[in-house]
């Protein structure tokens, strides 16, 4: 196992390489077959494009820790938030394609933002190499505990009776929660009024206080209020019920067959990663998420593990980009 001094020197070399690339230096030549066989011989930088402590960060750390303990590798988590996750993904896209810089991307920055943002600093299809899908987390639709709505049928009936009378909150325009609700409105042929917030806390407060009627967000964000009895869960957006909320039906069960919306998480690297390196990474991450303890810890965050091949993940990103791109355009959401 590398000593602290060795790891520090390796990290310094990595930072120098990234700095040189940012300054316009040419990409290094493809790594040799012998180097690929020895991969990884130094720490891997796994960028998390959101702050420490959030859902993406927790998933990254749980899975990376298992990769480290199972394979004897060294993985350094690098939180690089900003611009809806775009900064972190862009840093990975512009890194040297040697397998030592990766990013845990998700629905927003890999499938939604290409349409949502007028200008994106990276092209998902051209600038990134899919490694593998890791997990997905469904959303939950909640109302306040004293709301008259107890089922999705109640909500739909009220919306049909008085279009746009029901307000729903999200943590911001163009987020998965916002677009998932827009997608449901089209599916159910109803209209709500969107009330975007800059984060989850104020939306929760206003729902409990009666200023809004519904809130769509991730399960980890709302599970505390649900368990305390301040919020009533109506449906979850996965095709199967979740372990955290086993008594809450899915949208699919509630009469809208095939409806699914989730935040998914997957590892990608810069374009041009050698196939042998991608194969090693894919095998390592797939093995890690199959560990029972990892599954348990991710389930506690409202997430389910979802392994894949690199090819299947690439196809999934493309299909999700088409799907969410259509929703973005129909909703009129846009970020400059």
C-alpha cells in the first residue's frame, strides 16, 4: 500500500497535470498497455459535483469506501459544487483520460442540463466516457398532515375540478422534482401551479404552514418530516415501493402505468478512457454496490443500487437526455 508521502506526491503530480491542462497544455499520449495493466498505481480522484454531506456525496463515499476496501485502491473524494453540478462534470471532462479523474454524475448534469442550460461547457456525448450506473433514488409527493388529499386520485380529482388551483413546491426550476411533476401533469392531463424555491427547507416550511398544497422532492429530504407526522406521503415515483416507505404506493400502482422519475447516479470519466481501464472500474464499482452493507446504507438514504455495463449506461444516458429534454422544452424551463 502506498505510503502517505507516496500518495501526497502522486496527488501533487495529478494537480500539476490538471493545472497544465487548464492552461492549454496538450493532452498526454494514451497510456501504454503495461500502464493499463498496472492500473491503478496511484490515487483515483472521484469528483462529487455537489457539497459534502448531500445525497450525491453520501452515495459517492459509501460506494468508494467499498471499492477501496475490496480492491486495495486509493480513492480521494473531491467535492466541486457549482452551476447545478456542471462545474464538477466539466472538470472531469477536461481531465487527462488516464482513469485517475472520474465524477459521479447524475440525472441533472448528464441528462437535464444539456437542454436546460443555454450554454454548457461540456458535451455529454462527446466529452465523457460512461463507466457505470451506481444507484437511483425516487421522489415522493407529499402534502401536509391536515390536507384533505389522501391519495393521488384525490389530488388529480381536485386538479381537474379547478385547474392550476393547487400549488406545488420544488427546490428550483429545472430540477428533477420540478420536471417530474411537469411530466406527471402531462401524463394525468392536469395543471398545477409551480412554486420554485432555492432549496428544500423553505418549501417544507411553507407546506407545513399551508402556503402550498404539495411538495415533490427526494425521499431523504422529506423523510424526517414524514416520520414526525408533519407530512403525509401520497406516492413515490419509482416503479416499485421503497424500503423506507413500504406503505406508500407508486404512481404506477395509482393508475398511471409505467410512470417513473428518479434521480440516478453514475460514474463517468473524460472521453478517450482506455477500454481496459473502463472495464476495471466498471467491475470494481459493480462489485461494491452488490455488497449487502452498501445496499443497506444506500437504502437508508432512499436509494437503490443499479449496476450496469458501460455500454448500457451510455445508452441509458442518451435515452434519459431525450426524455428529460422533451420535458424541459415543454415546461419552458431555461437557465442562462
